C-alpha cells in the first residue's frame, strides 16, 4: 500500500537481543548428525560446532531411500500409466547423454536444472514426468570398442551402469522405471518401424550423394572427421569423394510447418533464428494484393514480352500478380513505392508498348546502361539514381488496401538484385550450387522504404513521399512481425525460398540402428525400382548378428563382415534378396525418444497414443546450444510426421519451452614463460595468486572450456565427495544465470557451503525446540494485531519469498536469484530474537525455507524436515502457499518510524501504524501525531505553514512561509 516491496522488508527491525550462551545436545532422532561433545556457544549464533553439517552420511541415506522407492515402483510394474487428469501435468526433459562412461560438469548443470524444475512440480502436486535414458548408438562406443577390443554393447552396458550411479549421487530424481537406451532392441525395433513408416508414406527414398570415403577403414566419414589436409582423422588416409546411393528422409515436405510453428514455442530467440536460417534464406517473397495495369499494358504483357504475366487473349487476361522481395516483414509497413529493373516483365511490356515514347526510351537507356557494365556503386550519395515512373501501373500496398503505390523502373533495382543474389549464394557460409539458386527464384521487385538508404536517395531525387521510418525493436518488433505474418499467411501471400535439404540418414557404421530394408534380387512386383522392400513389422527388429565383434570389424567393411548375414529372402516374393547394411544417423534415434518415454515398455506399438497425448508436449526441455539446429529440427519433423499420421494429437511441436544452459568453464593455468598449459602438480595453489613452480612466477589464470588438453577439468565425483551433492547443486545454480557461462572455482564453493551449514544449524536448533515444547506451535494467529512488528515483518518476508520463488520456478527460471532470496530469508530467521523463536511465525519461516530449499538441495532439506516432523516426507508436505494477507499485514500493522522535518531540517520523529488509512487521511493522522510532539510543535508555533510534504514511510516535511 505505502511502500515498494523492497522498502517493506526492513530487516533491521528483526534484530533481537543476543541469546544467552547455553549448551545444546543433539537429540537421538537427529539421525544425520553425529553426536558431538557438548560445549557452550560463545557469541556467534548457530556455531557450526554445535550442529555440525556432514553431507556425506545424509546424502547416502536419502539416496538409498530414493533408490528403494524407485525399485518399489519398478517392482509394481512401473509408474502409473494414466495419471490423475485433475492435477495437471509437467513433462520436464533434459537431453539424454551419450554413455561415454563419465559425467562431466556440463551434465551436472543440465540435470540439476531439470531436477529442480521436476522436484518443484512434484511438490506442487502435479503429475510429473522426468525421465532419463541413453543415446547409446554412435561413434564413441564403436571407437572405444575397436580400440579396447570390447563389444560395443558391453562397453555401453558398463558405462550406463556407472553413469546411473553418478546421477544418483547427485540426488537427481529421474523416473528410472522409464529408462531407455537407443541401442536396446526393444527401442530400435520402433526406430526401424518409424523408418519403414516413412518409407511407406513416400518420405524415405534412396539417391546418389557425394560422401567422404576413407579407403583404409572402408567407411564414410562425416565432414568433421576430415582434417584440413583432407585426411581421415583415424586412418590418416587421403579421403576420396565418392558417389554412393544413400537413404534420405524428406524433411522438406514439412518445411513450411517447421518454419511457421516456431512462432508458437517459447524458445530463446537466437535458437529460433538458427532454425529459421537453416530452413530458409531469410528473404520472403510477398504477393501484392492487387496490381492495376492500364489495358494497353496488359495486352503487351499478354503478348509474351514478359515471363511473369498471364497468358491468353487480352480480354481474358486477369491483372498480373506481382511479388516483391523483402528481407523483413516490417518493411511492408513503410513502403512508399515499388522499384523494378529494366528487365522486369512490366518494364519490358511498357517498352514494347511504346518503344519510341518517353517511357520506352527511358527504359531502353536504363537497360543499355546496365548491360554495358552498369552502375554498381552502392553508396547512396554517388549511386546511379536514374529511373522512370511506369505510367498506368499502380499496386496496392501490401498491408493497406486503400493505399496505392507507384511503380518505378530504376537503375538501383539492379544493386538490390545483386545484393539478393549474394545473400542467396550463401554469404553466411552455407555454400549452394548454381542449380539450387535457380530453384530459389526470388522476385526482382523491391519496396521503396525509409529503411533503405538507396530508396531514400531515390525518393529525394524524384520528389517521392516515404512514410516516416519508425523502426520497431525487441518485443514490439516481434509482435508486429507475427501480426503481419498472420495477415499475409491467411491469404497465402507469403513464400519462403527453402534452404533446407532432405536429411541424409545413411551411415556406413556398425554401431547404429540397421536400416530395415531388403533388396529383392528379382525386383518383384511390390518392391520398388531398386527392389527395395521395407522389412515387415513382424520381422522387426533387424539386428546385426551377435557374433559381430570389433576384432572382426577392424579394417573390414561391414559388407564383407556381414556377407552371410546379408543374404535373406524377399518378403514379397520369397525370392533371394540382400539386406541393407547401412545404419541410421543417430539423430534418428533421438528424434522420437521423448515420445517413447511416455510409454517405454510397449511391445505392441511405438507408443500408445493415449499416453503420448496426456504427456506431450514436453513442457520444459533443458539442453545445450550445440543441439540448437539439427536435433531440434529432426525431433520437430518426426513429431509433425507422427501427428500427420494420427499417432499423436495433443501437439505438433514437441518442446514448448526450451532452456539452453551455458558452458561450464574451468580455471586454466598457463606458464608465464612458455605459455604452455600447466598440470595441477605444476602449480603451487597454496599461495595467492598461484605460482608456476618451474619459473617461480605467478601462473597466468583464465577460465576456459573444460578439456583434457588444458588440465582444467573438474570431475563431478571429486567435487561431490569434497563438498557434498547439495552444495555442488546449489553452487552450480547460484554462481551464474543458467544461460550464461559458469566459471567453476573451488574457492567460490565456500559461499553456498557456508549457507547450507547455516541452514543446518538453524533448523536443527529449531527442531530441538519443537521437540522440547512437545510439538510445533499452532499456525500464526488469524488476527495478527497483537503480534510484534518484527514477527509481522518476518511473515511478510516468508510469504513474499514464497511468491518470488514460485514465480522463478514456473516462469523465469532465474535460479541464482531464487537462491539469493533463500539466503536472505535464512539471514532474517537467524536474526530473530531468542524470545520469538518459539513463535508460530518463526516456525512457519523455518519450515517454508526447507520446503523451498528442497528442489535445490534435496538431501539436507529432506533430513531437516524429517528431524522436525518425524515420519513425514517433505515432498508430501507440498509447496507453501502464498498468504497475501501476511504481506499486507506487515504494511498495515507494523509500526513505522518516520523522521519529521521543518524546512528540511530534522526536528524529531513519530511512530505510527498505518492500519487501513491511506492517502490524505493517513497524512492528516501522521501530521496530528507530529504536532503532538512538543519539540516539533514548538518549532511550528507562530509560524504559517506553506505546505506539507508527506512521503509515506519516508518523511514528513513542514515547509514554512517566509516572513
Ligand atoms: Zn521380391
């Protein structure tokens, strides 16, 4: 009512008298705290000696409890397939890992973020899906297998087992009963079914394509596996370009949807832009709503002078359609005229109609000038601004049907055309062939707008009006673009030339999902041109023989190795047939895993649509920016395909919100002499700054992406055993906003560690008091008028913190600010006077702190909760509800001390309780209080008051009339 929320919480009021020193003994039910010798507290509150926080045993205990609960769920046949539809749902997904064998700090960051969001949703009582699996096919396993002589399946099994345990030691609570692995036949059977379905619907096809061929390893290499000298990264052989017949998936068939539906998802704008740039060239072709052309000119157009006009006799010829090329939809708002080059059909028709007239002559001169090497000067001050109005032609403004725009033939249209060609040719690094450019086919008519300096110069030269340039920025620009897009798309007046190519999915690798196709030797009816037949569903999965071991694989092609396996019979005619030996790109495996999580054990179909419809879309997807293009695009494509086939109805977009987390960088030391990266034992860390032992000089320190070659990696296992999982989690969330780079710094872990120790001591002490009193106090009084202002302020802080953290975890995801809010609440609780520590308000503050801490630091909060409420679970305790009245009470009922001034000089103070008073009534009340103070009133005697300045909560100032 009176003050901003920040001014409301004046924590200074919460300071109480220092409590008398007394001894505290840990109680037997404080199972996590080992017994400590009794000793008196001296001075400091909550000395860590009195209630010592040992994360190790607590975390082990709770991880065992959660693991047992997981086992019970699994024993009961998995979590409920159909959930309580009344409670709402939250599907929280993190990108699944390659089973490399070890988690790195990037994994810790991504899984901690998704765990916080999922645990929060569980506390809110929602149906929560938070699954995990392993993206298990692919080169890492295959290479490890070849290098170590171990079967890829075995290598993968060992690694997933290890990573599962690592995830548990971080306290990440996944739905383990839904775990999947893409190399499991129960999974890839359905990846194969998906391929066969694409094939049957005409969306998978085989075509020749150029590939990088390693003649030593007899395999295709990805571009990234070929070094700058054109040699294979593994064999060192010179790589050959070979034409091979490869399988493609027709992603271009959903290109429009892939582009348009981006508008409906809540993703970072840069990721959306990367998707757009991958799909289109960024320029739009917009069809103008109407073109008015003089009858004579229509006849000339119809006579075939131009290529873009209609055919037939003049009388029947409809007005020609006209497209303009724009880089931004916002250009359409600022259009003043249209320009075309002398080669445009309209210009040619005008010239043909009257070659000797003024217009015809002018167009001819422009054409000749351009043909002769023409003006290419792009500087508006010196560019060729020659041009001529096309008489008898006007076009309707793209967004305002009441506005007509003139059309000019202009030399500078040639410059714009060249710029456009340049953009299409892949100026941003994507190389396209000539043939592709022809297909792109963008119009060569452009809008004259105030945003184009050439157009401004042209308008000045020819006395034309341009609408004022009012460039929109940020969200206003976004909203306007969407509006324009919708308006044009409704009338189908917008076209995007595609950059997107079909998806090449063939890989000549062993450790991947076999493409389920056989080639009929007789090319029987029922098999295609090549005799390709998809393997019938009943025969899936197609698996490589178990005996295919890496030793046999080394140096030989899969074709040689699997010669015997290849021979099979045609499902159509039972004649001889050969199996496809290519495997699929692992991006196929990950293009649909999030839907399988909804029904992971189904052996009758890819998934039950009912299950997928109830969970999809994923509400929050957390992952790295390295997947911002391909993985997201392919997952979106497959979702759209399955939607078009009726397998999923609830959404066409798989991921509603995307959180892209930043990298984790490590402290990196370099020799001040040689610049070489220093190993840990080469740096003396006991001094500050750390010293390069060899030179005796301070080492050069930077934060860089963690890498083996820089010796700057931090092993999550080491960090967890040193600090505890809760501290690592809190540090990772607190150190930087989730989307920014996180600099891992061992020294900085001390802050979060100290805070958790403080929470431990504070809540342990409170638990002791609760049990000494025989139970928790009754809830805070409904009528708070008789409470002290300190306690009312505490309640207000508790509830405003609940309000902010609820918003953080459901809208803004500013985890670092949330933790900082919890730290403030902890400080306020620590400052509560000793005599108020048995109050309902204090109890409420402590338990709400624990409830809000639970998603971030689940072990310590579970332990402390159990200590205060034996036998109860913090998850079941739910999420605290905001009591708005508690926040208001602090404003209305807390006494406010206000300085009173006369002519700006401090003359005393008044203490008042605002109550329900507001505005003028409040001011009168406070003025009366001030006049009742003798020292103040004395200064006012015999004076005329000119005016009174009252700033509620800040000051009261009497301004006296000058005598
Ligand atoms: Zn056949």
